[in-house]
């Protein structure tokens, strides 16, 4: 089993801080770094970022949390099970809940009240809306408009004043720090800058606006064109056991041995990967037929990539005039390897 103690400690600081000394930075903002937590609570941590010392300090912090807040500790520990998380975060029977995550702002102790609204992009994950934000802001948007801010491009994110859509994915199997809404007492409300009343008001707006249905449409995973290049298809799936024996033989073979090796792979990706392995590392091991296939692949790939590379090179020359000579050499090298008619 495993447990992510960072969000657990963040939640303890937000909801049940008694029994701990909580460090702050020079500007008075909350800090939850391991070394600072250990020092503030007189816990052993002799060498920061040393693996063994970090483990000892982390165990000390866990023990201190269990001692100071035993019921809260036991509750958080159970969240290692996604089935326990599902009792609180359920798309079929949605209800608001307290959620602590590093994705939420530090000034609110990384904690908010969230509400499940749609399936996530990964298996079992859920999209949850941050009820700190008034949904009325987005109620008039179409599903297409919502998708644009739900999945912004890098250019959009870089624009001045860009605000991300107030929803994130929650994976029940990743030990999320979640808690019932009732754990948010008056003191905790003050710490995280959000009251149950405000969260409930925003929830009613969310439910009445029709926004959830549009968000479910907007949050459907984007479809991408299937990958065709075998190098890019390495993550399509694992290689089967029988092929691994032959793969090991390929890796241990000498250049002369590779020229004679004729493995029979079951995985359709491996014959082409075997050719590219030889071509990139042992080109003298290629047969005439293999060499022709490799050169055809190189020409196709370079022809497709060169136009964009040329534009990037031109932009680099404008951005870095001090590197003109280096970029000119790079351009000459690219021209030397470019396929000819």
C-alpha cells in the first residue's frame, strides 16, 4: 500500500491544525515543506533531501499527526482505498465535499469545497467543480466555449489575465485528501476563505443553470488521430512475454550477430523497431533491402519535419542574434542531410 502524506498534512492544517506547529515563509504564507515541518515540531531530520533522513522525518510527522489527531489520522489513512473515496465522491450520487490538493491556491491552504460533475479523462477519474467560484460566470457559455477554456492551448494560457476553468480531475486511486462537508467548521471556513453557505449557494446555481450537462459534453476526452509511426506507438501496450526473450537476444548480440539474427516477433511493432535499432546503432548490420527501407523512412520523415524546423531556425536567429554563426552551421548541417530528389 502507499499513502501521499503531503495532501493529508495540508488538509490537517486546513481543518484540524491543533497539536502541530505550522511553519510559514518570510511573507507569512503557509509552508508544508518536510524539513520545515520537522524542525517546527522538533522531529528528527538531520539531512534534508537525504532519502533515509526524509523517510525518518516523514514517519515522525505521521506519528505526530496520529498522536495529535487520532480520529482524523485514521480517517485519512483509509483514503488509500478508492472504495473509501467513492463513499464520499460519487458521480451517481453527487454531493459537495471538502477537497485538498496542491492544485488549489496556497493562500487558501490548498483546500476548497468541490462537487463531482463529469467523468474524467482517465479511467475511474472524475471532474470536480470548485465551488469557491460562482458558476453564473460560465452559465451562458456553450459547450464549445466551455471546451475551449477547459482544454486551453499553450498560447491561451500565456495570455494576460487568463484564468483556468475552476474544475480539476480527481482520481480515487491516488489517495486524494477528501472529507465530508461537515468537517468544515467556522474556524476552518476562516482559514480556507470559504463558507459552507457560499459553497451551497454556488452549488444551487450550478444545478439550476444547466451547466453540468454542457460541462459533460465539453469534458469528453478529445479524440486524436491514431499514431502510425512505430516509435510513437511504444505506449500502445506492453510487449508480450515470448517476445521479450527475443528482444534480450537482440540487445546482447554483436554487430556481426545482428546481421545474422532473424527473430520472429509476435508483436507487429517489433519488426520495424528491430530494423530501426540496427540502422541507428549498427548500420553495417543492415541488408541491402533493410538499408533501402531505412533510407526511405529517413527521407519521408525529414521531408515532413524540415519546413517547421526551417521556420524555427529563422525565429531562433531573430531571437538570438548572438548565435548567428552557430545557427548558420546548424542550417548547413540540416541541408547536408536533407533528402534529394
